[in-house]
């Protein structure tokens, strides 16, 4: 070690003997057992300690690091330490900062234990990295999905940063977001390409990016690489989505449609027809008050399907052969299909209950009441 140091090299050791043998080394990397067995508890120089699936801990140039280890199914730990130190040297040679070097090494050793026998890391293994993208993701659309799918294909882990509600209100106005942060996070977490979702209160994710230190930042083509926040911290990849969709435009379109169609007041609440063609009709039905209901009625031709967007309902149907009444409950997320000639009545069980209805063309003439009128209480 003394002789090599004369050439101003970094001596990095995977120790197999007592600590005093390695004085003068730039860095040592014992595992958890070796740390205690070989008396590295008093080591004052640079050190990295790995410990069988637990977080990697390190002190380099007086700065402490702790890098979590991805949980994987372990086939064979043979050579995992060798892979770690080799990957660390590879990253060091690339000029990465120490935190990123440890992350690359951790990723390399994690990859090695997935294989039986001694595994030889490839450059492809080490270039698989952490990918980051961010946005409001208020109303998910095709452009978002294209972005997330391509981003995930560029690395081994995709973390998505999401603006909190307060952050969006500052950026977009008091009428946003449409969906609260819990809903937006839940929607992203069920997508197959997203490994982790983090939220941030600031207007930009710069501090999140500094903390995560991703290998690549991915954004849509409504930005240039120079405009992307964090371009000074990591390379930027722009995804060309092939669509002009944006949440803002979708909301504007919905607003224009509302202005055109208008919200109609009904005896049971309010109704917004958001789409109508020769083949089908789509509408939103708002029951503002608990107990709001429309009368028992049926249609001769209309075939309709309901989706409960919010709240809950009691649904009453009548068997036309026996006049027997049946009751079922519809809660948020549930659907129901009504066929022609089936008498039915809907009663809101909560304030602000909402139904999405998609049906064959709607007609005032095809509406036959057999009960009392509509009511909002």
C-alpha cells in the first residue's frame, strides 16, 4: 500500500485480515461481519460497510452516506462483495460523485445475487440507473402514459415526483387540482411502469432531484432539455409523445362543453350532458343532497349503464311479472346496467353523490313514470 501510494493512486481494499494491515489505504470495504471481526470499529479513514440486504453505510472524506438496498430474491451471494467493489471503482473512474458511486456499486451487487454462481457484471448492468420524472398528473391522459412507459424503459427504477395540492394552486390557480394529491399518487402507483412516487411542496422538484441524484431526468416534449429543472444535476431525455394533449387543455375543453351544453336543473338535482351522438349519450348526474331521488320509471328503448363517481345510492327495481320490489346498494366505483322495460328508481344516500351515465340516445318521449315525481330531499 505504501509503495502504490507513491504513484498517487487510490488504494481500495476488500479486507480479509485485521484492520492494522490496511493503514494507508484510501478506502476499505468490509461486510458487516468483517467490520467487527477485523476491528474496523475504530477505523478513521474512508470506509464502506455492506451488510446482507441492509442499507449500505459509508464515510468518505468525512461525509456520511446511507444507501438503501433494493429487496430482491437472492439466489447466490457468491462474489457479491467483489461485484460491489468492482462497480464502485467503475463509477469512480467515470467521475461520479461518491454518493452515486455507492449507488452504482449497490445496484451492481444487487444484480449479482440474482444469479447462481459467480456473476460477471456487464457495463449494461451498471448503466441501468435511476430515472426521475415529475409533474402535476392532475388528469391522467395518453401523453402521461407514453412518457411514463418510455421513462421506465430507460432504467431499472422510475421515481415520479408529484406536486402537492398547494404547489399546484400556486402554479395553476385556485381551481386546481381537479384530483387531490392522494388520488393522483394512488393513480400513479398502480401503473406498471412506476416504481415509486414522491411528493414535493415547492414549485419545482429541484431539492428532490438533489436528494435522489437520478441517473436521468425524463420530461415530455413541451420542454427543451435546457428548460428542464435539474438539468445541471443529471442528463435530460425528452420523450416525444406524438400528442398535443395536456391536462389544462382537457379541462378547458370540458369547460367549453359545459358552457355549450349547460347544466340543466332537474327535480332530483343537476344534469350535464357531456357527449351525444346518433349512437350514444353521456351525462353526469349530480345529486347534491342526501335523499334526492328520481321517480320510478322505465324506458322502452333506452339501454343505459351507470358508474358511481362519488357517494352512494339505493337502487330500487321492479319485477314487471310479479310487481316485486328489489333493492341494491351502489357505492363509489360500482357499475350497473339497466335494460329496456325495467322500472327503476335511484335515491342518493350521501350529499354530493354523482353518477356517470352512458346510454343509447336519450329521448324525452321514451320516459314512462310509474311513481311519484322527482325530489331533492
